[in-house]
C-alpha cells in the first residue's frame, strides 16, 4: 500500500472473516451515471455512428481536469500515484502469523519467568547470598525501574525500525542475561546476579510493548483482540511458571549451601538453554509485517512513518486524549497492584506460615492462571462485541487493545509503551509502600492499601469514553467513514484530524461493492 492511497470502500461484516479480501477502487459518480445510461437507455436509430459519438464525448470528459482521487494525491496526482489509485486494495491473512505469535509468546514467557524467579523464593536467596529481603525485592523492582526511562527510545525504535529488530533485541538480551546468571552461582557473587537481572529487565522493554503492534500488523479485525490477549498470555504464563517451578527446583536447604547452589545452577542453566533456542527461532520466524496488510485499518496507513512523522508529536497527541489519560491511570493502578502482590507474595505467606514456599508458589500460580483465563475470555469477547469496559479480569490485554482503539491511528507501540510505563511506576510505588506496611505492621495492612487503590481504578475505568476508532475504520460502522490522506501541512491542520502525516477525514462517497 502507498501512503497517498484513498480508501473509499465499506467492508461487509462477514461472519466467516475471509483470508483474502480485495476491495475494488472507487468509481467516480459521473462514470457510474454514464454506465447507467448505456445499460438502461435504448439504442438510437443511428446505431454505431451515435455510439461512436458518445464514446468520443466520454473520452473528452475523461481528458478533462483530474477527478477527486487524483486531486487528493501528493503533487496533484500523476505518474506512479495515478497507477497506485488504479490498483486494488488487498488485505490477506498469512499462516505465518501463528508462528510469529507463538515464538513471541514463548520468549516473553521466559522473560517473565526470570522476573519472578527470585521473589517467589526470597527466603532461599537471602540465605544463600547473605542479603536482606529488600535487596531481593529489588531484583524484581529493577524490571519496573529500567522500563520507565527506556520505554521512550524503545518505542521510537519500534516505530522507526519495525517489529523484527525490536523482537531480536528483546530475545537477544533475554538470552544474554540468562547466561550471565549461570556465572553468578556463588554466595559472594550477588552483584553478578544483579547485573544479569538488569540485562533481563532491559530486554523486557523490547517485549512488553509488542503484543498490540504484532496483533495489528499480522492479524485480521476479527482476531486482533484474541491475538493480543494470547501474546500477553505468554507473559502471564511465564509468571505462573515462575511461581510454580523455583520452589520445586530450589527447595529451602539452609543447612547445605552447596546443595542450594547446585539447585540454583539447574534452574539458571535450564533457563539459558531455552532462551538460546527461542532467540534462534526469533531470527528465523519474526518479520516486520506480512506482504499484504491484514485489515483495512492497516491498509490505509503507510508502511513506514512519513517524512514529517514526529515521535514527540505522537506522545503529545496521546496525552491530550482525555480517555487515554484515564486509561493510563486506571491501567497503571490495576497492573501495578499485580506487580506488587507478585513481588511480595512469598513474604506475605511466610509472615503467617513458616516453611511454606511451595504453597506460596501454588497460590501465585492460581492467581495468574485465573487472570490467564480472563485474558482469553476477554480476547474472544472483544473480537465479537468490542465492549472494552465489560471485564476487570484480564486487564492486561484489554488495556492494550482499548488503548489502540481510542488512539488510532497513533502508533500501537507508543500507546502500549505509555501504558506499561505507568504500570511500572505504580508497581514501584505500590511494592515499596506495601512492603513497608507488611514489614512494619502485617500483610493485612498492605492488602487494604492496595484494595483502596484498586477501587479507585474501577471508578476511573467507568469514566472512560469508548470511541473505537480502529474498529470503525475496519467495519465502516459510523456515518463519517474515514480514509487516509497524506498531510502536507501537519502544523496547520487541526490536531484531531491529523496524526503524524496521516489525516483521517470523512469520505464523500463509499462504494458498498466488495470483491472477495
């Protein structure tokens, strides 16, 4: 698809969601009338002579000033642009999308596993390395701290260089951090394990913002929410395994430090091996985008950012979107609460029940599996109804997709990055405060603190206005149908009708003929 191409078609909402949709180009009104005259009008007595005269008149009309489509093209149309208008807009779904989704979900799983593998057996690591609980807590908090300043260059990289390079950085750094942990298995090498965890936390920056972008550029409109939920599900599954496996692989043996080190080595080397395989698969499988776009919402957007694209302007546009700001705060509260509980779960359980590391892991597993079920149900429900304020469970994929919908056509990576940044900020604050309340008072005080904030998050979610812009482009649900035009004057055009070189304007006429 080219940047100046005009979409003036209305997709029928088929239940079957075909894999290959070809949209016929718009036919000017005058041409349609002339065809109607030829079809329904009786042939004159003059026969061929008058028919030839009519054809000559049509040719003269066609040679008159360019039609509205050409006038909307850069430099007034002509040349390659005119040929582009004449081409059919096509959308197609490729089987490769499932391989891309699977590989991404798996290395996201491993990264999440490495985030929580210390905290869920905090008492084991404090005894092995001879450090306090708050030092082990920071092995989890570092994921949140690293994300906030690095998300801006990471989303800029995603917008400029594409999905593949960003995915390679995430999988590669994740692999490097896993191998460095293998070299940290010694009671006097806590600094090395901290460095390895910092590398894994940087890898997370190139992972968390990808689900919505990957779902948008690879999956069709009737499966995009499910795809995003599945991608987030991989991260949640990694957290679930991180709750379950470490207590099993590294039981608490304070009387035998050498055995503890051996068990930690098994966990670290296993993680490193899996990370290496997934990095190789990432190199082979993941591409920036398919040859043809999967949906009309993607077809009307340029393949690469326009020359006048401004990452700063994109962020400004998002911050000025009131619905998105409400979503930022509510998403940050909900997800930050989950991060805090996950980090402090071992300490909360051990404060009430001694030597119950394994059961603490099972409780965390139950917590995450319930959220995973909610994620899948949310994704399936959203693909059919688009009622984004229906669920509170499974808030992670819901927040990503809702953010993309209300900020379209802004970059999915930018909106997801900001959502994750707020989640990390709230996660840091909640973890530090809840940890202090748990240590100085009891776990109940910390949990009541979180409950109050979650209630506030529910209220803020209820206030969000659900304007599903991307869905409207895909399904043609509103009367002010949208099409993409190149913006030659981004500084002069109204902000609400401009987004970094791609304007959304009402279409004058729509042809309802769709070729499948």
